[in-house]
């Protein structure tokens, strides 16, 4: 088996989520994940440091895309319009595999305290990336912090609706995330 | 040494934070924490399941107080006024020891990936507790979710200012948390 294996990373994620769903996170080993994906253990470790990181594999990419989209939004747009640009950019990393794995991933996280912690840190990291990118644009700290949290809520709510809805529709993640952001924007007006 | 030891829980927390600061979280054992606090290891385990939980010891109490304050806020107040009532209620659990430990706790968390994850889950848990209490009052889901996130931001920003500011002032946590919530409310108006 050569060093370069097309799709190995994606196959590892699918295999892991399947095994976590079938037999639980704690009972699943790296060796089992590699075997199910049809790769060697050393291929696993070229892609991921351990089985836990595998489930938040996209975090760095997402953080980078969200920050880039915010940074490159036109001058003068509102903080939430900049967040919307970040979500649109991040949508590029959310493909059919992400969508299909969503519900199983959710079940695996719900069943494991360790994965819940890692998942919580992912949310905090995404909020921090958006907040920092907004501050960089000159948005005051408290406004940037609120906008960053709304961005994460929109991402999570949009992802839930996208991955649990009609997957045959082939519509992309961006529409769901932007609709969720709009809903949260309207909800904010009712805070009092 | 009797089974009932007044202040053992608080002494354990202080001892742990001191040791984490002096020698790092990973290098600190339960035995060392117990010795520094002047209690036995079994006393430690009567209070905490492990050294990590010790640092988020107040989470359940805080969640309960936040939810109670929100539930008992007068009928007809806005979602953010209900969150303010929750923060005031939770302030009862934030005493001088919490205030004094704040900066060292922050340093310990910053230095340990494991503690960062646990701390992130604590934030998610507090937000969930507030959101659920607001939904229980009849606040629509998206508004409750935003208000819950603002409550956590207010808690964290208020705590940072309270514990890093002039500790001789003897003013209580509530004032800082409510000021932070007011600031976030004003910031929300500038979201666009």
C-alpha cells in the first residue's frame, strides 16, 4: 500500500463514526478504525493524533475559513453581515459526507463525555476565531464577542437542520446557516 | 481525623490551584493536593471524583442557581431581565475565595489542554441551563439560545473583571456580572 492513499482521511472519518455508533466510542480502537477504512495504523496516525481528534478534524479548516470570510467581507458591512460572509466561506468545506455523517456524529457525541468536552472546545474555538477576525476589522470587543457567539449558534443550528433534513435535495450548507443567522438576528431584537 | 472536616472542600480547591500554578496540572497528583490541604486522600475522593473535576466543582451549583433565578423572575420581564435575575442568584455562590483564586485558575486553565476542554464544557453547560430555564418560561427557542449565550458571556466577563480588579473593595460579583450583561445588551444593538 503506497504512502499516498486517495480519500484515506475521509474513509477514516466514516469508519470511525460507524464504529462509534455500532459499539461506542470507548470500545473502539484505532486499529479497528484503520481496518474498517482499509488502511494501516500508520496511515491513521499520519492523518490524526488519536481517535478523539478525528471527530473534530475539520476545526482548524473551519476556523480559518470563517476568519478569512470575515476578513474579506466588504468594508462597511455590519458585524453580522461579516459573520454571514464567514459562514458562506466555511460552507465550502461542508460536503455531502459531512451532511450524511451529521446525525451519527451527533449520537456518538451524545453518548461520550469525552467527546462532549472536545466538541465544546471546538465551539469555543470557532467563536474565538470569529470574534478575533471581527476585532481585527475594528468591531468593538463586546459586539465582536456577541457576533462570534451568534455565528457559532448559526453554524450549529444550520448544520443540524441541513444534516437532519431532506438530504436528497442537494442544497448546500450555506443556505441553512444564513437562514439560522437571520433567525438569531431577529431573536436578538426580542431580548429586552 | 474525623469524617467531618470543616472547610475541607475549599482547602482542597485552594491547594490544587496553588499546586497547578507551581508545578503544572499534569505533574500534580491527588495525593499531593490532599497533603497540601491537610486531609487524607479518601477525604479528597469524598468531595471530588478526580483532580480535573475539582476545577469545575461549582458548575452544578451555578447551573442550579442560574436556572432558579430565571424561573423565579417576575412574570412579564424580558428574557435578559430574567438572565440578570439568574446572575444575581448565582452571585450568592461566588465568595472571596472564588474571587482570589480567579487569576490563578485562569493561568492553570491556559496551561492545560485538558482543563481547557473541561472549562469549555462548563460554559456550554451553563448556557444550556439558562436556555432551558428561559424556554420553560415560554421564551421562544432562538431568543432563549441567544439570551443563554449572553448570560455566559456576562458571567465570564464579569468574573474576569471582578477577580482581576481591586479585591480590597469587597464589592460582590453580581454588580460586575450585571454591568457586563448591560454592556453586551448595548453591543447587541450594534450587530447590524
